C-alpha cells in the first residue's frame, strides 16, 4: 500500500509491474485499502425498500419487503464483511440474527449492536448465535454487571461516536469491510455524518403507502441542489427485486 513491498521485491531483483488492472484490483480490495489508507473499514449499508421508498410499515413490521432471492443475496455481502453493525432498535423490532447462513461459512462476521445507553436485551437472538456479538455503548454508561460483551466509546450528539467505533474496528479487530443492517433513523444519522461509502438498496416491486417508514430520516432539504447524491454503479434483477449499488463518496470509485 505504501510501496515498501514493491521496493523490497525490486531490491531482490524481482521485476515488478504496477498499475495492471488497477481498478479491478482495487474493487477486490476496497476494505484492505480503506483500512490501510484511512484507518477505517470500508462501510457498506444495506436497505430493503418498496418501490415508493418505504422500509417498514408504520407498525415497524418489515419482514419481509423483498423476496427470498434478495435475502439470499444479502448473505453474500454478509460473507464479505468482517463486521455487521445494527442497532438495539432493530434488534428489538426484528430479533434478527445477522449471521452468514449460506454454504459453510469459515467464520461469522463480528456482530455489533449500537446501544448508546446500554439498553439491549441479552436474551435477543443476536446474542445466541455462533461467533461474537459486541454491544457498542457510551463510555458514560459502562454497566456494573453486564450479560454481554461491550466496547465503551465516546459520545457525539447523544449517540456513540460512529467514527470512534470504525477506528476501533479497524485498529483492534482488523476489520476491512463493514455491513450496516439497521433502520432509517441510523441510516439518516450515517448519511448526515457522510460515513457511508456504498449503499446496497434492494427495491421490491411493491407500494407500501405514505404511512409506511421511509428509507432514511433526514433533516429537511429545501432545494434540489442540496440533495444527497450517489453514483449508480450497478443495477441488477435479484430474485423478484432490483438491487442498486451506489457509491456515496469518491473512495474506491471505479
Ligand atoms: N428495510 C430494511 O432493510 C430494514 C433493515 C433493518 C431494520 N429495518 C426496520 O427499521 C425499523 C427500526 O428502525 P428505527 O429507525 O426504529 O431504528 P434504527 O434506525 O435501526 O436505530 C435507531 C437508533 O440508532 C442509534 N443511533 C446511533 N447513532 C445515531 C445517529 N448518528 N443518528 C441517529 N441514530 C443513531 C440510536 O440509538 P442510540 O440512542 O442507542 O444511539 C437510535 O435510536 C424496524 O421496523 C426494522 O424492521 C428495516
């Protein structure tokens, strides 16, 4: 990454060519480059939504908006990830497991549940799965006794500082790629912080109506010129749904 490996090989008389298939090589290694160059993992956020951009019913019911095919596809992205981040709110509503269940996984990604106040039920399914689940809580809320493993982090605007979590995951857990699987409040917060590198959006050919919950809660945007803009990288039919891949910043662009 810093050219030292190339220099060492050349010093030993080995001919090294650089730059061959550079963009394809980068695409295979976004996570590694991100951790080496930015000291944070590559952050991918997944959302499933309806044609009218809704991610759950007003009752918070969201299982399942998309087809079995799309859910199988998510398994692929989980398998690529070193960690999956969710929130106590999503754990509470969905009792999700967030495990890789496709094929014979060599390891389970680290599961991280954000619960700034430490309020999450240790009996939730996510804590009963193979592999490790870590609760990310505020350093001001360290529990006296805890029934779960946790990492204590500084706060920023009443939530754990997400960049501190990313730094921890890169430095202490050597995580290259993260998959975020949470709801519209967290996604809105992450978009506001501009920390998402890539959005993976599954669109089901369904209309859920305006009472249903949107893709992300964002502060009002008055003018089109102020909108959040992604770059569409891929658009594919997966099962009965459509999968969009969007780059949200310049890092790792093809
Ligand atoms: N369609 C999908 O793909 C999908 C995926 C997952 C969930 N869901 C649905 O989403 C719903 C849950 O969504 P939700 O909006 O209630 O919860 P959420 O977005 O999963 O989580 C909200 C929590 O995120 C935490 N948070 C941390 N940093 C934040 C920041 N910077 N800004 C805002 N929040 C931050 C806050 O908890 P702290 O106070 O602990 O920081 C907040 O209460 C459920 O209905 C679930 O079924 C849908």
